[in-house]
């Protein structure tokens, strides 16, 4: 059994000062590597000394030290993402140098610590595995079935109309699919037979 992972419910920021250097950690939920890179470009401060970042989307990850010594910034940010149990998240830590060198260990602690604290304080949203059901629904039952599906936490992803009704492609939490299918069968008195694609 794998551990439950979360993403961010909303973007979040955390700022701290370490030996006169200012560190601003910003985190956001993301859906793709391209989205992460675009977000980094949008929130990085070109006037800052460094904008170091990392993202994790399932098995895809990347990090960047942006001129800091190798392994002292991007990797600790990625480790903070993983250590806090996040997925589909990007974090950028911006540093404004304050005149005191931190050394390699100090940089690792500063970047990793700022990222970890930002993620610790941020609002979390569990990532729920979803699955699909497809079903044919007659016009007479369509409004009722659609309303009940919403009540059960399912989403009609696609509705394709046919001569006698509609084909529905429904997504819902994976653990609820069997229960939803059984309720739809009961609701329609056996006329609708949901199946997994």
C-alpha cells in the first residue's frame, strides 16, 4: 500500500531571513512540467540573487540550483516536496543575498528549510485516484441519474446524445465506483448497466 499524497489547495508563500539573506519560498499546484516551468518564469524575481526551484509530478521531477553550488538548493527543495508527502507541486525559493556566506550545509538547510516550512503551512488537498464508468441512459432517466451521480461525488465528463438517450462517461473516486454502479442499477430498476471502460 502506498502512502497518501497531497497537492496544494492553493498557491502559498513563506518568507524568512537567515543571516541577513532573505528567502521567499513560493509553492503552487501544477499539472504538467510545462505548467511548472511557466509558473517558475512568472514568479521568479530577476532582481534577486537566485531563484532556485523544483517540481514533482508523479515520477517526473526536476530541480535547478540557479547558480548556487551544485546540490545545495534545488535538490533540498525537491526533498522538502517529497518529505512533506506532496505530488503535483512546484516550489521556487528566491534568495536576496545579505552579505554573509552560508556555506554548503547552510545553503542546504536554508533552501530546504524554507521550502519545507512553506509546504508545512500551506493548505493541503488529498490526491484521490479516480476511475471511469460508462453507461447508456434513456432521455426519461437522464435528469434524475445526472443529479444522483453528482450527489454521489461523480462527475459526468462526457455526454454523447443518441437517438434514444445519452452515453455518459462518468469519473469518480476509484474506491466508490462499485457503489455508484450499484446505486445507478437500483435507481433505474436495472435498465442502466454501468461498466468500466
